[in-house]
């Protein structure tokens, strides 16, 4: 009799666990940014979401060709990043992220949602409910991917030696490849950077690059573990000159993931 009760108890426990995971994944919506002409990137993302059964919506990206109709800032544009020669693309990138936030806010059920770029690999089924439940109380955005290898390795070491899963975001933790944002955080960013039906960065006190301006404007954190990495075969459309650096970073990120997998030390999956 004891064995039967134990067996039944485990069945219900497994059903609850599976149901909880399904609810988590169904209600975490992913908004991914994609330029219309980037057919290969679109195909990659659609296949990934289909295989992982993740709720998602494509956001057609803003490009410099759209600026006359959608951007308040006037040319010549400067993103204020020293030596930048791709300012127009930086404005297009951050405008696209604001567009994704606007779309995410349309769904009244989105207390949190994910924003991604269209070259990002998600190698795990992330337990977003657990991740959100353990966030610092003031968190409004959490960066899930840092695109700098030495920092990724340092933060992973911190995570396993000090059991620290989140750090306050700071300058030079690059990438808007993938982040999760609260409804409150998204509303703040949209109210700040979208006015009179136009993207507007004229009063932005930070560099007008997506990671710096978005993360600095609200209370942002970064995970100490990398939950994603770029598909290196899809070369950056803004910074193709960063290919070798990105390639090395992906190797470092995969190395951290492999180590964590071997040691069974991956949080929130």
C-alpha cells in the first residue's frame, strides 16, 4: 500500500511540475526584432521558437530609411559614443527596441516579457517564474546575455563561489541581445523615448546606443550566468567589424555553459 501511495504521489508531483513549466513558458512572451530583408535571420528565429515551443512575436525593425517618418531627432545623428561611425544604425537599433516594448505593452497579461535580437540562441528552457521570484525587488529589467568573454567568465566564477545570481547593471556590460523587462520598466522607457508618435532621443542624457540608454534609464540588473549567445554564423548587421571579437566571446560563453552543465550548476532551468 505504501508503495502505491508513493507512486501516486510522484505522479501528481510530476504532473504539477510539468504543468507549472508549461504555464511558465506559455505566458512568457518573446518579442524579437528583425529587419525585413534579413530572411536568413528570420528563418533561424522562427525555427528556434517552433522547436522550443515558445510564445513569440516578430517585430519588424526600424531602419534609417524610416527615420523621416518615425524619428524626431534630425540628421546628422550622433549617438555620442566616442569614434562611432554607425550612429544611424544605433538610432535604428534603439528605436526598434522601443517598438518591441510598445508591442509588449499591448498585451495586458505581460507583467514581464522578453525582448530579443534575431541572432540569439536560447540553449535552455528558462524557468522565468523562478528567475523573476528571486530578482531584487526593485528590478525593472534583467540582461540575460553579456557579450564580453572575460566578464562572462568572471561573473560565472562569482556565481558559483558567492551564490550571486544578479548584479546591478553597469556601463560596459554590453548587449541588448536578450533581456527580460517588467511592464513598469517598459512603460518608463516608452514614455521617455516615444513622444507624439515618434521615437525621440533628443533629451537622452546617455549615449544613444541601445544597451547604455535603455539599461541606464531604469533599474537594471544582469545575470551572472549567460542564458543565451549569438549565432556567430549570422554576422552582426551593425558591427560586422566585431566578428572576431564576437566569435571569441561565443567560445567563452559556450565554455561557461559546458562547465556549468557538467557540474549541474545552471540556475533557473
